[in-house]
């Protein structure tokens, strides 16, 4: 049988064709993947996720999560770049919360911006300010997306930063006390990171690894402080109005704690069963609040304790303003979530003419009321003419959010400084939280900080604030949790 011989030029074409097909078979999918990745990518460490293509993940300040954050993110990026340029020894601390917000979030743009400003102040003080120490801190900004919907992606990104050049050792902030954020907290702790919550107040936060502390008082502490203040003002009767939404741990623990502590054998009583609304039923909760004003007119309590989010409070105050018994005055006292309201929200609330008080997390004037319990050196940065006023002159910081974020990052910074005699890791920094007693207490602007074994702050003072007619928060007094005196300096 004769052998088939192809001309050489045909053989070459066949071979080249086979190679081209093989290359295309690999290259085309890779190109498609590259294009899809580029479309999904917002910046280094930040990707688009969800139906709204929300940019979530971790940045050093090079990606701006929202326009209103640009000023503070630019400062954080500049500080981080200086560490690289000067070849400084550093580890990283992340500030994590929801930075891209929608109407579903309890936080406001104002409040999260103030948090980031406070976090930057703590970074600056540790790196080259009045608390300069080594190793330095690189501050990372971690966005979980609206209502922490993409916490898993952001947590995974943070865990990867432990072993990258960022050398991440601690995560601060951690967002409000809701189910997603609490689950994220446990995942980070299991992976060996030290954790410092700035505004989580729900009473029970379980961390089997023992790497978690918080700089905020608990809801039980806030309820005790509110109750003690009312009793000091000779208030004898009250009613609790509470959000009954299943996942609102903040409302439940706050309402339960006040119910337990206010009633006593000295004539202080709740004059009616707890009044509830359910914010998870979007179409009806506002109507529920509207109908309560008539009931309150009948019950005649001297005070109403509102256990719900700040965004619900404004609707409740509207309802009371339109009450049938216009000749009767009402006092409403509530918890710290009021600090998440915007200036416009507060001004609108003040227009109702109802006396509104609340237990805050911090206030810039606290040190003037209780100089033994608050670090004056730290507090001065939040005063008129202080660091924040110079850096961010268009922002007011009466809400306390900047102070709490500052104290959270300052706690992580002190843990890093104390661990620096050995290997600075998430585990070693977390162990230092247990040694922050006596002379090693954190000199916070919200109070000197030491921590119990369960991560709660010890002997934390709580400001009682009044919402004035201009929608500004005025410091009334500094109330001790459980009515205990502060530890002296």
C-alpha cells in the first residue's frame, strides 16, 4: 500500500493550526475569566457583590467606599504609606463595620464616618503622636456591606491578611449587635485574631476562644444607669416600649434589663405590660407606634423607656407629639442607639417637644463631670480646637461614635505595645487584654479601660444625655453602672 506523504508546507500549517487551537482553548476561558474578574473588582482587596454590585472587602485607604469617607480615608492611606516609605516595623489593625449603607441599616453615614475618624486618631497617636510606640500600626478598612450581608467575604479577606505582608493581628469596630456581626466575630476569633468591639452593647456575647473585649458598656449597664437616673429624679412610674423583632438583640436585652431593675419594693413600678412593636414587619411597625400614644395617655406613666433603634425613636416621638392628651407632658429615656441618628434626625426629634434623654456611650465633655474616670489627655483630642476639630472641621463629634472607635483602636494598640516584648500575633495581643489593669489600663476618652474575663469593661461610666431643642446632645450627668462609684486614679 503506497505511503501518503504531505507536502512540508501543509504539515507546517496543520501543526501551527493545532497549536493555535490549543492556545485558544486555554486563552479564551482565561480571557473571559480575566474580563469577569476586572468587572467584579472595585480595587485591591475589594470586589463587587450582590444584586446591587456593592463594593465590599478590605482596603488600606486606596479604595474609597463612599464619597463622604474620602477625607478620612485619604488620611489613613497617607499614614499607611509613610510606614512603607520609611521601612517602619508594623502590624495591621482593621476597622470593620458596614460602610456602604442603605435604609435597612441602623447606623447612619454620619456615625460610621465619625467612627473611622476616631480610628484614624488612635492610629496617629500610636504611630507618631502623644502615645508613640512600636511596632507601628497599619490601619485597614473592612466593609461588610449594608446590614453586613457580605460579612463572610470580608472575614475571609481579613483572615488571609494574617499571613500576608499586612501582618494583621486585630480587628476592631465589628458593627452593631446583630446576628451577622456576632457570627463574624466568632469566625475571626477562631482564626486567632484579637477583637475589640466599639459599639456592641448586647449583653451576652459568647467568645469561647477568649480573644474578644469591648469598650462599650452592656445594655444591662445602660438600663441600670437609666433606672438610677430616673429614681434620682423622683420618677416612680414607667412603661417599657420595645421592639419585638426576633433578631434585635439590642432591644430585647435593653428592655429586659430595665424591667428587672426599675421595679423595686420602694414604690417604683411599671404601670402597664410591656408595649411592643415589630420592626421586622415593614408595613406595620410605624402604625403600631402611632397607636401607642392613646394608650400612654390612659396609663399616665411619668417616664417611657424606649427599647428600640434610634431610627424607630423618631417615629415614636412623632406619635407622642400627636397624642390625644396634649396637656400631659412626657419624658422618654432610651439607649445608646440614638447616637446613630443624623443631625437632621435629631433636629426633627427635638421638634416634637417631648423631653428626650438617653444613655450614651461617650461624650466629649465627660471628663469635666468625672475627672477620675476619664483620661483628660485623650478627651482633649475631641474638644473644640482638638485634633478632630482641626482635621475634620465640618464634622461635629457630640455623638460619641468617634470616641468609641478611637478607644477600640487604642485598646488594640496598647495590646500590641504590651505584646512587643515577644512575637506580636493575634493570640499574644488578645492575651494582653487580660493584663490591662492598674497602671496598664487603657486611657480612653470614654473612660479608663480594664476588662473582665468575659470581655466586658470593668466599672465603665455612662453619660446621661439630653436632646435639646436644637437637636444637640447635652451632657446631663455621668451615671455609674449599677450605681457603683468609679475606681479612683
